């Protein structure tokens, strides 16, 4: 399975991607929403393999947060092609997203989120494709 990770913290990005690799899965990583948006839409346009699941940090640098990134990607990429997971280190983030009615993807707090727990969720979502 190919899993995308959009996480601006280099240590966490590497931790998740290494964990996925050790579990036998491929990954692609991005450190901001702009690069992820460009690359994922480019893969779609060129009919290249898209990740089955993209894990997105809510708080990203560059003016586009994780929720907005998912919204923009969903305008071009069908849910049958890619599933999303949103995560944040902010304890109030999930409640904020629910209040804004934009939390329709699985949400995880980064605190204590292990690569194996992340992989388990990604496998569940990939089965829905």
C-alpha cells in the first residue's frame, strides 16, 4: 500500500514514513500543503499511482491548513481514489473542526500516535476503496 504523509515536523514525518517502510509499505512525504497539493494533483493529471491514503497534519505552514488541503484535493480526486486521515497536536482541534462541520475524515491526536496505530487506520480506509 502507498501512503502519503503531509507533516511539517521533519522528525514526525520521518518517524511515520520509517514505520510504514518497516511494515512493508511505500510512502511519500511532504512538509507543507502547497507541495502536497501540487504533487498529488500532478500524479492525478499524469495518471500515475496515487496513495491509497493520505495522512494530513491540520496545522501546516504556508497559508493552507490540513482541512483546506483535503477540501481542495477532494475537488479533483474522488474519495474512491484516495482516503484521508487528519491529525493534530492541538487538543481543541477536533472540536473546532466539528463546530465548523468539516470533520468528515478520521481524526487523530498526534500525542501518542504510533506508526502501527496509523497503519491500522490506513488499512481500514484502504479497504473502502
